[in-house]
C-alpha cells in the first residue's frame, strides 16, 4: 500500500474541536462534517483539505474529546493520510476503524511538499525519493482494515457481503 499526496503542515495538540467544532456535532453526515473541518483555523487550512492532502503534524494529534466525528470529517474531505509525532489513542483507533491511514513518525518537510508513504516498507519519502523517516509497518490485521476502507467494510468482506 503506497499513498502519495502533498504535505499540509500543522503543529502540536490539534484537538478534535479544531478538527470539527462541537457546534456541528448535531449531524453524522460525513459530507456535512467535511465542509466544516478545520473551519475555525480559516482558509489556509480548510481550503487545502482534499484528495491531495497528507496532514503532517506534531505531538498529540486528535486529542480532546473522543468524538468519532473528527476522523469521519477528515476522511470525508479526502485527506489521504495523517503523519504525526504522536496521536491521541482514541483518535488513532477511530481513524483506523474508518480506514483513514495514520502514521506515527517525526519528519521535516516543507508545507506543500510531495510525499509518498510506503506502508509495506514503513518509509516516508519526499517527491524525489529521499527517505524522510520510517515507522513500524502496520500489523496484518490493521493493514487489512485500512485497505478495506474501514472496519465495517472489512467485516462485510470477511462475511462475503
């Protein structure tokens, strides 16, 4: 599994209220949530979320409340993956359960730089192929869930539905 995209740099302690403000928790509609992802940070972040985005963050990404809405909103924006120095444990599990790839690694990369994440080899490369960092590859069970697009899809596949 290889994912490519453009770095969207963020700092430490990006909490679930920053990802999706609490005032939007009245819906579980993924597309509606996606429209408000990072809304309070303004256009520099909100407008760059999409199918090219790979979030590159610091420590404690996804901290705060345990709302699943945060991972749902990010996935619905089309974000390809999230690389962070560390994750709040519940956010990490929510993201994996929804099929949103998360990587715990510390890399230095300029905002907007091209990235490639090789999940089989456990390496992150820049657009020129230089290795920026490494990470432990997913265990097979986690990799299968992410590749299936989330836990629900994985279970459906396993049951043959």
